C-alpha cells in the first residue's frame, strides 16, 4: 500500500521575493525582502518580511535572518502570530527608521522589542503596523 501526503511543509515562503531600497538604491533580497504567502497552501493573504540579522549587515556564508509576518486573518494557522499582529499602533519611544523602504512603506525597529516586532510605517496618511516575528520561520513548499 502506498500513502501519499499532500500539504504544507514549514520551510520557506515560496512566492517571489520583492526587493526594498535604502539611500535610493535597491538592496539585495538577501538583506531584506517581502513576499505574499504561497497560494497552493492558501497563505496568499499573509505577508512575510525577511531581514538579515543583524539588520544592517548582509549575510556572510550561512545567512542569519529574522522573519516577521502580517497575518490578520489567521491563514497561517498560528493563533499567537495572528493575535500579535497589530495595526494603528503608536511607535515605541525608542523606535528608529532603518532606512529600508518599499513603495512608500518604511521599516522601523525599536531596541526594546526588535527580537519580537518589526514596525511597517506608511505615510500619507501615517499608518503603523506591528508585525510579529515568526520563530522558527514559517514557509510552505
């Protein structure tokens, strides 16, 4: 008897990575990128932010990275991440812009919670979202 398993394996997001800019230049997707979740796992309504760790250094050799997620609908099946995502928040007092931007959205980090939260700030009108860190990173194959 042969058994075939079909489903999502949590390894890495499979949607195409989107690049960001810093100081007017495009930054390698090895440093920072965003992407929608994979459609074949019904994750396309979630967003992933992948950044090298520490944020200001490009990975050398075996890359170290941190993954943050935007999943207000809970499509990833991680209730803690769904509840930790917040919109309309006030930036922490120690939050600073990283200089990374994509289509009018800037990445901010706060020393007080950089291990757990990334802040995505959009201007005109100003909107701040708090994206929780997925640890370990999530993905779908």
